[in-house]
C-alpha cells in the first residue's frame, strides 16, 4: 500500500511569491494535517482537515491556507512568502479526526527554500 | 497550554551503550504520548506510543513508560546500534494535532 505522498519534494521560491504544496493520504484515511518543521526544531501544527472541513488551525498567519478535496487529498498554500517560511512541510494522514489513540502517518515532506 | 520539553542534544554514544532521552510534558486532560524518529532526509516514523498512565510502549528494543505522577515519557534502549542514529521527537496529542518537542539528535559511533 502506498504511504502518504507529498509533492514536490523540493522547491525554491523567491520572497513575495506564492506556493502550493500537495499531499495524498493513505487510502481510506480521511484526515490530513500539515506541519512546518524549521531546521533544528520540532514540527509545528498548521492545519487539520477531516472530511473536507477544517478541524484545527495552529498559530500561523492568514498567509497560510489549505483545503481538502473529495478524494481526501489536500493542498497547502502560502502567499507572500518570507525568508522565514523556509522549512520542511510535512503532511500527516490518519483514519479519524481525533488525534488521541490514533497514529498519524507522515509523508517525506516538501523542502521549501525561500530566497 | 500543552507542551513537550525534551532533552537537548546532540547525544553521541558508542555502539552497545545504554540510551536515555528525557521527555516531560504539560497537558490538560489525558493525552496519548508518542516517540517519533526521523532519519536523515526523511519524514517522521512512529517509534512507539502509550495511550494511558503506566502504559509501556515498546518497539525495536526501544521502550518508554507513561508516568503521570512525574509527567514524563523517557525513551530508553539497552544497547544502541549505528543504525539508530537519527533525530528522536517526543510528542503528545492535543484535540486535533500533535505537540512535538524540539528533537534530540542521536549519533552512534562504531
């Protein structure tokens, strides 16, 4: 079975540009979450979507947005990129919308570099 | 708010040495606790978990016990291998997400 797949794997953007990252969850999983991992830090929660609805949002500016499609895949959009947005963006899928007692499966991540 | 405090690294050990990575947490309610591992250039993999107090999670020789009285979930392994070199993250569940510690980089030398 395929795991969580993310695309692209690497991306270089210029300050002020916009970027879209994509995630396909494990088949049968209905929840997708996005995390930002800055170099040398632990992942920070950005969004959770379950059954195409936003269920949770972390402490990120409105430049960050996301959506989930009917096939449960998801996109993360970041507008007006800043140098500080350079990070590894991780997508995690899980079968349910609650975190407790539920294992989250992570993709390999998209490495975004803003120059 | 909920948070995880993790032992700072990096940690360098010789092969077959004993490993302890400390993790303490602050949480409302009764979270589940996890250890994730990140190998170079990869995403996170679940190493082990515990869902209630006094539970012991174990996998691949690693163990951690959910201690409610000390709010801790320390990771241990009796004999590390070179292949265990990675970054280890302690995490707890919030309502909809995971809260991660800052990670501990482990390097095992032959």
